C-alpha cells in the first residue's frame, strides 16, 4: 500500500479566497520546494519560520532546495508548542526580517 502511495501523482488543491492559489501535496515535496516556488515567485530573499522540532527534521532539505533554485534564505526558529504562537514571537519575527533586510517584495515560508 505504501508503494502505491509513492507512485501516485502529486495532488493539487485549489484554494479560492481573496487571492486564488494552489496547494500541492506529494511525498518528498520539500525537496522540490525551491523548483516549484520559483515557478510562481521570482527567486528572492526568503524568511523561513519554523519551530525547534521541525527545524531539526526538515530545515536542511528546505534550505537546500530553495538555495538550489536561487533563493537567499534566513531561518527564524521558535520553541514548539501552541504557547509559542504569540504576539511577542510575531514581533520578534518581524524584527528578524527587518534585521535581515527582507522586504515586501521577498517571501516567507512556514515550515
């Protein structure tokens, strides 16, 4: 059964909101994040927001994929858990992006 899941084509879910966009779902897609992102946004300076658990598992793969596609990356790590989703961490993230000269023409990846 796992083999069948690996062989399935990636799935795309269309989100219709104030701006329409696609969400792509696939096994191992993190390794293609740079390639796929570069199709919809010109490679730029990218902030990656993640928690300390996910950071250890996937950071290197995402950063490698984005850099391979021409993105310059900066990573901001918060503690895992709901308590970290706070206004204080939001302000810290905004200050981080400002200190790294990330502008409104750049992008943010939530990992």
